[in-house]
C-alpha cells in the first residue's frame, strides 16, 4: 500500500475529529463576531476523503512524502471555516477577534501571487482573502472535546461577494468536469472579478454612510451591529493614538445594559467616549465604556449585572458545580461588592475634593491614581491593585475565585482601608463613606445567580 492510500485510510478514521474541530471553531466564530457587532455568514467543512486523493497524489509527485505526518503537515485545510463578511471594512475587527480567541500559528494573504489563466491575460487581481491557520484554545473546550485542540484549522476571511465569485471561478476553471473554458468565458470571469472589487468598494462606502447616519441620530440603537458601528466610528475619529483596529468586546451585553439604563442613544453615550483609552487590546472598548458608566453612577452596578444575566452570561457561570459552594460564593460576592463600591465612591470624591481629577478621564483607583492622594503606602497600593483586578474579573465575567475566602478577605481589607481613610478626612468625605457603607451585602447578591 503506497503512502497516499495509507494517508486516506488514516484520514477516514480521523475524520470525526476534523469535523468536530471545524464545527466548534465555526460556532465560536459565529457567536464571537455577532457579540462584537460584526455581520458575517460563517460556514465550516472538513475536507471529504474522496476529494483528497487527486490533491495528495499531485503533491506527492512534487514533494515525495516520507510519512503520514508529512502529509498532515503539508495539507493544512483538512478542517476549514469560512467567514464571509457583509462589510469588507470589518476585516480589522475580525482579525482582532481571531487572534484573541484562537492560537494563531500563521496568517497568509491569498493568493500571494494571482493564479494566471491559460490563453487569457487577467486584468484584475482575482481571489482575495486572508487565511488564518489556527488551533482551538484548549482551556475554552469542554473536557470531551479537548482532543480537538490538537487539530489544525484554516479560517478563510473575505467578503460575501468575493467568496461567491471564488466558488464560481474554482468550479469552472479548476474542475475537469466543465472542460477547458474559452477565452471569452475566462474574460467574463475576469470582468465579474472587477465588478466584485468595485462592489467591495461600494460596500465600504455604504458602511461609512451607515455609521455616519447612526452617529448623527438621536434614535435608540436597534441592534448590537449599530452600536458597534457607532463606537468604532467614534473611536477612530476621536483619537490619533490608535495604532491598530479597536477591539470591541461584548456589544450584545453592552446594548442590553444601555437599554436598561436608558443610555442607548448616541447622544447619551458621547460624554463617555472622550474618557476611553486607545489601549483597547488590553481593555476592550466595551469594558472601558461599562467601567466609565459604573464609576460615574455606582447605582447602575445592579443594572449591569441584570443585563449580563439577561444576555445569558453571568459572572462565575462556569462555577455551577453544586448548590452549596454557589451559595457561599454568592454571599461572599455580595460582601465584596458592598465594600468595593464605597471604596470607588470615596476615591472619586477625594480626587474631586483635592482637584486631582482629569476632565476627560474616568477616575479608576489604579496605583498611579491613588499615589496622587498620598494616603497609601507601597504595600497598600499593591494590595489595592490586586483587589481592583479581582473586581474587574468579577464584574466583566472573566472568572471568580474558587474559594469564597478570597472575596471575604478582600472585603475585610477594603473595610479597614475605608475606616482609616475616614479617620483623616473632612466631614463631607466622612458622611459619604458612612452613607456608602450602609449598603447591605444582600443588595449585591445579583452578581451571582
């Protein structure tokens, strides 16, 4: 049995794994892009064994495979996912998503050299797409699917128009059952390619027009796509510091939050946009905007938690093992938030009292902010920064501690800091701390279902 047949027999056995890997990748792409406000059609396929024989034999003639591993390494699209973008202008956000979600091994612009037609000289560039060669993140897979993390996957990203043209060209030009096309037929395909390229330019113009209309409208955002378009345009036009495409985050959760908080209009959001940092790779736009709103209006914490629950994701949802630890974690979460929010309020008011706030930046109790108050030592600053990171993971649903004692210790530490701060503060700040500390932990149980 030659190497090609051995490979085909082995691939038939491995086929379910390639199918599962492609399916999981497509599901993650479809969900993630939708949450980021990117319109796309996502499809997937494992390459069928019966369609592989000619390709492998042709490559074997040129490369002389020595092992099955050589073939698996060479043919990298056995599991494939296709992302067909409605708007070509969303390539940047799609690139951000893929790089953040998957383990990207290589990226290739296809084709690096346009494939020539026989008998006809092309006028246009032909097929244009970005191919990502990735693997699934093992940590994001259920236990029974973690074997799929070892499977290489190709993700093709192009516009809906380009994908449609590429399918027609591939079937007509590169499949023997249609025979060799005439010069006129090849010219028609080339002409269609030119129309596709012009269509992509028109779609980019249409997207800019949609963004401009939404940005200037006083109407409510109709869906996460409109919200994402508004934020993207506002950020790109509002700062020269961005070196790459802004990373959005969960616009579906944000829109739900804005609706509940009655802030779901462009006119309501503009005052918060000036406070955003261009460093969206580390802190996505959605997280920055949520923090800006919550820090300005702490009473909306419960509204944000409700929005997360209604959208189907709650902080710590992956921790639902048994009811007993959930109850303990829920109580500890309420205790922690009942002390963190007064701490936020106190720092903001102290900064305001001492005229230390920046008019265009939200007051986040980072070490650099706290140093300006000259109230905390280096050890305290480090502890408070660790607690702030805990707050971020909890509020934005990234993860929560396995043990409730971590939250309770943080709550006790914050209470000590607040009492020490109160002792050396003005009557106004003392009253603010007293009022904020009146909140009961039960008021904050909403952060755990």
